[in-house]
């Protein structure tokens, strides 16, 4: 992986993804959430396949470097499953994905469940804590909202 120009940003709904893309996106989530962070449960909740869900990711030389999922919750949108491959960290890819996701939301309010240690990172995008903290998959989280 290079630190040169930004890799290609991809955006697709689940029905538009190839089986290889689905596998690559899920593989990255498993690597980050299950292997690195030792979450006891797989990252499957059924929302990936909803018609309103948009998947965003950066790809370089056929490898998924970072991913984000944008859910349509009616009056709001929700950002989640933000993950960056270990070798691609430090390149600003997750920040670019959040910015791209927010652009897709227009003026619609956006929510997310941030890992507690990333609360300040999400604040730079205009998110603010919107309730008490909670534990999900053994990891402290805080609910956040923008707009």
C-alpha cells in the first residue's frame, strides 16, 4: 500500500455489490472488530442488505483499505461500521469516508454509536454526544448526533 494519491472511493447499495466486494468488506470488518478488538460477536445485524443502506469504501489495487456503512433510518441517517485496515491507517481514509457519507446525507440529521475513545474524533465532524454511554460487544460506546 502506498501513501501517495488517495485510493479510489467506491459507493454501492448491497444489491450492486459483487460477491467478491461483499466478502472483502466483511473480511475487513472481521479483521478490525473481531480479530483486533476482540469483539465476541460477528458484525452481522442484517442491515447491510436493506435497500436504503449505502456502503462506502476505499479500494487500492483490488484491496479494501477502509469502509463505512450509511443507514437510512427514515428521518435520520446513521453512520456505522467504520473500519480501516491496519496497514492503511494514518492516511485519513476514515475521515474522508465520514465526510463522503455526510455529503450523501445532505441536511438530514445523522447519528452514530462511537467507540468512547473516538468521541473527540467524531466531534471534529460536528457530532455531539446525545445520551449516556453504553457497552456494545464489550467495548464502551457513546451515542452521537449531528444536525
